[in-house]
C-alpha cells in the first residue's frame, strides 16, 4: 500500500487531538507579542475610531430602535476581531505544512474535522481573550449591554468564527507561497471587514456598498450578533450563521482530505 494513503485507514486518535489542542493553547499564551496585540487592538479601535465618530453621529435607528452609535459600532469591532482570528489559523497551518507536521498528524489518525478543530484552539482563545477586553470596555464606558445578551452575541460570533477558520484552512491548503498567501489575506480581510456594516448603517450607504455588503457573509453574521446584543435576535439570522459555518467546515474538511501530505512550500 502507498504510505501516503495510510491517513485514510488510520483510526481516529482522540488523545492526539487533545495533545494538539494543549500544544496550540500553550503556544498561544507563549507568543506574548501576539497576545498583547489581541488585547490592545479592540481598545485602540474603540478609543480612536468609535469614540470620535460617536461624538459626531450620536444615535442611530435600527429596526425602529434608537441605539447609541458607540454601542452599534462596538459589535462591528467584535466581528472584525473575530474574523481577524483567521490569520492566526493560517499561520499555524502554514507551519504545519512547511515542516511536515501536517503529514504526521494525518498519518497519526487526526481526521480532517478534528484537525480543523484542534488547530482552531489559538483562534478560539484569542476570540475569548478579546471578549474579556470588550466587556471591560462596556463597563468602563457605561455602555448599555447586560451580561446575558453579551454572552449570546459572543456565542453567535463563536459559531461564525468557524466559517472564517474554514476559509483560512482552504486558503492555506491551496496557496503554496508566503507572498501569495499574504497578498490574498491583505486583499481579502480588509475589503470584507469594511464592506460589512461594521461602522455604517446599511440602508444609508451608497448602492454599490450595499451590494458588496449583501454578498459578504460577515454582514449576516454581524446582523445576527447585533440582534442578539440588542434583544431582537431571530431564528432566521442564527440559521444563516449556522449554515455558513457548517458549509465552510464541510468544504475545508473535504479540501484537507484531498490535500497532498508532502508540499514544496515556497518562501
């Protein structure tokens, strides 16, 4: 039998999955510059962008509910931070591919879905860490979020996170060079982040921005998170989030299943 086919016959290795999750968590807390960046980014966005705009804009109306702009935009920053975790997953999977750890994990019985789950540990921890900062911002600036709606909003964001993790997985498996990967991330994350109504109100935007927002998955995730935050969540909005994440995970697992174990990763 071809050794490269062993991964299709290896039994699921749960202890190995847990070991990888432990290692990813350890790496997350040991990379202090990245951890500090995770802590500072939400605060800097809120102080230098949202606080300034809030004084100019004041209140906005969403679904006949009057909302202070700083509360509206805070949810937008949270979704952008959630989406930004994709770059961490891409970095960790790139290291796996470059140094042969991906092949070892597949041969050891790490099935594609569990590989995605275990390699998502750092992203989930990053998102959880930022949630603490966001709640401290809420307390410090006396924003009108209570704990339960905030947890619901964060939970919807956690589900949404796996869509972006899946997208990052597909990018990592398909793109072979660091330069191309960095370019794709640059031209993907920023347009997606800012075309979604993170800082603006969708119905007040120009037509071409509205069109871009409507084809952007982040828009639907953002709407569901805002609905949870302001107590107007609907089953339809949550269903969109679940479908996006489920479809993304299925696609990413399929891509991993058919990805070559050996790669000529170029710099």
